[in-house]
C-alpha cells in the first residue's frame, strides 16, 4: 500500500440507495400501496389495481421481462388510463392497433432500436438543457461536495435525482 494513491471518496447512486434508511424499494412500494387499499372502504380499489398489475405482469412476461412490477410502472399505467380521454395518445389506435403508418414504417427501418424516436427526442431535450446552467437549490451541497472532493471518480456522468430531475457532471 505504500506509494499507492488513495482511491478517495466514491459515491454510488442507484436503485435501492435509500433501502438502508428503511425506505421501501420500488417493488415493495407496490405491496405497500396494496396494503393501504386493503384498508379502504371500497373493495373495487384493490380489485382494479390487481387487474392493472396482472396486465402489466403479463406484458412483462410476454416481452421476456421476469422482474416484479415496480411502483413507477404501476403509476405510469394508471396515469395513462386516467388521462386517456385528455390525451391524443388514445387517438393513435383503432381497435387496439396503431394507426400511424409512417411510424410503423420507421419502426421497421429501425427494428434493432426499440426507442429510436424517443431517444432522439431525449437527446434533443438534453442538448437544449445543456445550453444553460440550471440552478437547483437542493443540489448545491452535492455540487459543493463534488468540487471539494476532486478528483472524484464518477462512473456515470448522469445522476438521476428524481423522476424529473437530472444532474449532469462534466
């Protein structure tokens, strides 16, 4: 060890980072939600969520994904169901079939890229956001820590702070 450089401070952010603090994981939050619904006076609430979970599980299995349904997937589906009449999304389908011939043609051209269009959109958004400094107050301590701890080994240049906040470190 003599003469070797100390690795310094390393931060790991990822799934389950709050687990040691007693916060439920995203899959455990589904069970937490179901337990809350069991105590509600309307049994249809739990029955409806169980039906939605069954559909999500079936879809995941059909697509080769054996992982448990997490709370973000459940929320995403529920929000889409609730917003189905206020969104143009429902107008993209006729009898449960996509009615966008140009998209289907593009999809065939990009068969190996499942998210080709959304990836392009995300890159466009990231490029627009990267043009200006976004000053988020609650990230100041983290940014200060990073600047004081240089060199800092970062294995990913993107830290997802929440579902709609991202911190990029140059």
